[in-house]
């Protein structure tokens, strides 16, 4: 396991599955945006990739929503 993976596992260890997915979503969107801004990814490809990530995030939220307690 690399040093970055060790750090990531410590950062995310206390988070729920949805919270980890949300954090990674933000990281991936930032990476995709950087690739698009640098011209290494077309705007349409960037949009499609972010759209797919968002769909996965929504699906994960739906799965966990039933487990959330209402206070």
C-alpha cells in the first residue's frame, strides 16, 4: 500500500460509505475538470464522466438513505 493510500484510508475510515463516496466524487470531479481545462479531455467527455459519477453518487445515497436516522 502506498503512502497516499495509507493516508486516504485514515482520512476516510470514520466516514459512512456515502460520505466516502461523496469525498471521492469531489476528488474525481476536480481531476476531470483539470483534465478538461488543460485540453486533455473534451468538454463533452468531461461532462459524460461527471454525469456518470453523479449517477453513482445518487444511487449510493438511495441505498444508504434507508439506514439514516431521523432526529
